């Protein structure tokens, strides 16, 4: 079976989990995996999303392999191991960042600048880091996000409309701002917050 993985056209890099680029592993926010069997079996396509640093499968497609390909069967669906394919895909779109060095302290402020360079996972250590980060981020997301949690997110958001409600959610949950923004979106999707006006905080 031939497998190909590619980021979507508008994807951008985001750190895995609640980390930052300097902590090590990042991956693209949107990516797709295609598996094409040589025996004429249906083509498998998976679409993944990693907003908030948590890679998740958002779409599964099985398509007959051309006019001469056989039909899609229930047995094809049973063979789709989404979690294994997710980890395979993440390895192809992940970037491991390492430190290249730091500048001399600024004479006035004493501040320094640190450089980083990103590359695809090359070593066994890199690959273990990618797998560990992926599994940890997904485990934490499953443990934390439920109806009660999202209701609490909605409450904190509404109580802080006069300031920065998303940052208030981040402080309350102990998560990064981008993760808090994902929680707010999930609360809206669950009907716990009203729709937001474009470019504005709050609810319509």
C-alpha cells in the first residue's frame, strides 16, 4: 500500500499540545493522508486537523479505485486503524526545533536572543519525541474537554467580556491562549455560547 501525506494549502505550523516552538515539536494545522492499494482496493483518504496543538481525524473517505476498482465494503471500514494512521501522518508533517545558539546580552537591557531551526524528524529520538507529544496532547484533550468543562469555559468567557475573555479562559484553565480559543470555539459549537460577530468578542 502506498501512503502519501501532505499539508493542505492554507496550513501553518503550530506546536503540539500546550508547548511552544522552542520546546521541540510542531506540526501543520491541517494535513491529509492518502492510501492507495495496488490490488484495486478502494482508496483511503483521511483529513486531520491540529488546531490547538491536538491532532485529530476529522474526515474519512473510502473511494472506489477507478472504473475497474471494486466496490467499497464493510470489511474495508473495519480495517481502517485511524489512530495508527494518524501517528504515521504526524511523522510526515512534524518539525523538530532545536536551538542554534544565543546572542550576547544587550548592553542596556541584558536581554538575549535565541535562534531555532526546524527540521523533519530524523533520528529515533526525534521520532519518539513526536509520538510522545502526540499521544500526550490527545490524552489531555480527551480528559479535559467534556460538557461540564465547556460550560465552565462559557461562564468564564461571559464574566470577562469587558476585558480579554479568551485570555481569561486561558488563565482559568492553565492553558495557552490558542488552546483557550479552541475551547471557546467548542463551547460555541456545543451551543453554550452564541455565535460571535466577525472580528469581535462576545456573542450576537
